């Protein structure tokens, strides 16, 4: 337990995914099994989304497709960052079901996501730049990055820390790689995977 007094902590979470296919409404679900989206078998919709990718991206998509669940339905035009990204644990072409690492609900919007290096880089840049424009440079920051990021994903060390330095300047920064990161999406905190989650510390005014 850490208690900070006299400061304001603001969160930045980069889930590092690019939406593919179309956002569709979940129409049949049981616990963590999504049977239908948009009135069609969820498995078939996933296959269609992958098949619609350019040939060069299909190889990258293998093993890197996730499910994005809308964090809020009060959005007219869904974009990257509007979704809580969760693993697709398995699928059954017979029943058309997909098992997710979440418990979605009927009526929730789902859009499949591809996790890849360029999307992760762009997302982190945009989130840090938006935070800098909105709040300015913090007094200090903490960065918690998934062990699935780092040099293994980007090919260079210190990628996410470097992007934070580009956005905020030479602020004191500490953190570590982990497997499971906490951070806000649409104003609510969640436990994530594959993210870079930063806590920006500002002096309370």
C-alpha cells in the first residue's frame, strides 16, 4: 500500500492495439462465451475480420488478435482507446462461440483488435502527447510495462520510457516490467495485459 499526500496522480494507459473489422453489438453471450455479434456467429465474424486484412498483415495477426469491449456505449464513432482490450482464449467453429478473458454482456459493442508494434508505438505516442497537452509535464512519473512489450516487441530497449521523455521532458521516471498492469480506461480502473500504464504525479494546487 502506497499513500501519496499533496499530489494528484493521473493515469495514462496504452493498450497498443489497432481495431480491425467493424464494431458490432453482442447479441448472444453466456458468461465468458460470446456466441453472436450483430446476429452472426462470433467465430465467423472474427475470421471475416482477419481475412479482410492486407496480406502483409495477416501473418502478424496470427496469435495477436484480441477482443475490444466498448468501455462506454455513449460513443458515436468508436476509435482506438474506446475499448477495453481482452484476450481471446479460444474459439469453436461448430458453435460459433469465442471465449474471452472477460465477461461481456448482451448489447455491449465488440470490435476485434490486432496487437502489433506500430500500433503500440503510435498509441503510446498519442496518449503521452494528449496528457502533456492537457496537464503539462508531471513532477515525476511511474511506468509499468507488460513484459510482452519492451525490446521483444519494439526491437530497441527503453522504448516506452523514451516516448515519455519525448512527451514530458526530463522528468524523474521509475518503474518495471510486469505481467498485469492497472490503469484507467474511460475513467475506470482495470487490470490489463500487454499495456504500458503510467502514473503521472503532479503537485496538488
